[in-house]
C-alpha cells in the first residue's frame, strides 16, 4: 500500500500522557507515544492505488472507550457524543482484491500488479 507522503519522524505527533483510555484510574509508566495522522482521503486513495475495491464503508458514532473527554456513556459499555451525532468517531472500511478473470491464474494477476 502506498501513501502520498512518507511517514517520517517530523510528521509524527508526540504525546506523553500517563492516562489509559480503558482505565481512567491507571497510570502508565511508559507513556510517550508517537502517532501519525492519516486523513480519510489518503487511506481511500491508498486502497484504490493498491488495486482494492471498497466493498463497505461505515461511520460509527459509538465506541467502546471514551475517545474524548466530552464523549459520554451511552450504555452497554459504549461512549458517544452527548447530543447530536455531528462527527463520526471511527470508520470501518472493508476492501477486497478483485477476482482474477476466468482462465487466468491468481499468481499471474499478482505478478502483473507487482510489475506495474
């Protein structure tokens, strides 16, 4: 899979947060993380450029952890926005490789994609 830009150390966002999303009372000893932002258009383009077909795309407004302090318990262990669902909290993408044409070996398709 390819992306428009290389993920370099300068692109990373550094966090040092000793809290844990699953247990608000826990304190992490090794709390420093480096994270990279991957905009949705970059992810979708990378999947397409890899020759994959998007089979499903879903937005989710509930998560099993409190992603932001402003999100509230919704019951059944889920968290979400306190009022209007104005921004998805996560997305789900299902992608698949196209089936090879009849009479063509699957390995031939892979070799052709790798050479491209």
